[in-house]
C-alpha cells in the first residue's frame, strides 16, 4: 500500500451508467506537501465539486475548487495570501487501452491517466493542475511598484516625493572641495 496521500474516486456504479453525469461534492485535504519553491497552498479542507461521466469504458472527470495559496511578491518581497481557482477536465481510461495504444506505437499513451474499473486516484492530477495555475511571478497587487533600489523600502510605504541624492562617484572627491572657501 502506498504511503502517498490519495483521493480515490469510486466508479464501479458510474461505469454501469454510460453518459449519465454523476455530481459529487467532496472534501479536498490539502497537506503541507502542496508547495513549490516560491509558493504553497494553505493546508486545510477545501470543497471540491466533481462531475464524473462514464464513456466508452473510461470516465470523463470535471473537477472545480478554489484554494488559498501563500506567496512572496516577486517585486516587493512581501508575503501575501490569495485564492486561486482550479479547474480540471480529464479522461481516465483503462490500463488495457493504454497497453493497446502503446503496442500500436502511441508513445503518449504512457502518460494517460487510468482507472482500474473500481476507482481512480484524482489527487496527483489535482495537485499538478493547482501548481500549474499559480502565476510564475506572483504579485501582492497588480500595480505593485516593488522596492526602492537605493534604500530597499517598498515604494507603497514611502512618500510620493521620495528620492535619494545620487552623486557621480567620479566627482565624489570634489564634493567637499569648496567647503573651506565658503567659511
């Protein structure tokens, strides 16, 4: 038995009723391992709407949920939390159909999701789809201006007239040249 978390969806009865959509409301248990280098989903139980329809020996699955994720803004390095919508449509076929397609030379068939006639595990595809839904460069706000290059403070915390005196390093030696003559 696998130690990996699973979300097994029973389909034996659904397979006996082709072309009849079955709506299921389930709880999706998001654990600490739902993270990427820059963001992770807030662990918890989230509602998952699922429609499963049997077709030609396989099942068509449509899943929809909304998860909260935490990220670090790519401009101002502020941590923030925001909801992200996940929508997944996938066809799960039989292992026999995958084997037949591989035998015919369809190399893509090895990546087809399968069911065993009794159930299938939806969790790996949901997790994959959730990670793909994350923005590559997360922003705390769409108009985030980032950090001041001189002082490192977020622009949103600085006054509008914020500026730094920038001296040309080649002229730095002359900066104090006339101080003695002014006195």
